């Protein structure tokens, strides 16, 4: 799998010959000004919740690429009103087969409202299961014991976890989450974009190392392969 980081919590993952784009927030992000959203590929856009720092570019990219947007029922209703045509609504606990693999919606402990203030439904995390491996995209979430269900029932090869604290888990709770999901290979997200979530990179990486885990902090625009 090829993984491209577009900043904040936005990642592109190429799996099964398809491009999955998670939580597109790029153009309003000062740290990602060098990213051209007109060149970002997407066959599917997965939206974890409705906050502006996760949906800011969803409509623009979905209309350009004709990607299918996967998200909570309420988010899909809102996107439809913005003119997005291809939508697949899901909710907590649901699982669906797509041409790249399976999407399982899991609980995220957070809030969710759309940029105009309308209700955004339940915030979600996503477990992606594919022939190339499985990964967990946590979305914005606190540490929750429900994460243990993921580790008990699925093999997770790597996970995207928020580490910026203040609005989500910080590094200490993310390390505990690693034990719950039974995964030591973590890609950090939801950090540095705003003053309340700025982190010390070296300190966070060292905390993970001391716990026997690996934390990868990608540069915006960087691509890695898993």
C-alpha cells in the first residue's frame, strides 16, 4: 500500500488499485499550501466526522473525481445537498464490501457537526480490510475501551491514530490504544496544525519507542509504502 500524507488527518492510501482519501482538509491548512488539491486522486473519500478540519475539501474533490464518499448517514445527506453525487452512507458497527476490500465502521469518541452547524451524526473510525493488509483509521477520538474489540477480532497491520491531545488523544493515550488494538506500527495524525495541538516530535517518538511501539510522523507531501 502506498500512503501519501496531505496534512492534519488527511491521507491518501492506494489499496487494491483504488485511491482512498481520508478526511480531506488541505486548502485551508497553512502547513499544506504546497499541496495542489486539483491533482489529488480519489476513487473513494472516507469522512470520519463533520468538523471543518476534516471535510473542508470533500465537496470540491468529490465533484472533480466523482469519488464515492463513505461516511455517516447525516454527513452523506449534507454532502448530497452540496451537490455531491456518489455517496455511500454507513453507521457505527456497519461493514460493507467494496472493490478494494471491506470497510468496517467503528466507534470514535468525539463530537460531529457540519461546517454550517447542522448535526453530523456519529463520529466514526474505519477499519479497512484488504488482500494487501488491514489498517485502522481512528478519526478524531479519545481513548476508549471499545478499541479493544478491534484488536480482539481483527489483525491490524498499521494504524492512523490522533496524537495532538487537547481535542483528541495525546501520545500517552495513543500508546495505550496500541495495546488495545494489538498494533505497534502507528502513523500519527491530528497534530501541529493549530496551536493547541502542537507537539514535540522527538518526545512523542521517544515515548512510543520506550513502550516498544513505532510512531511515524510524515512530512506533508511525503509518500511511504506499507
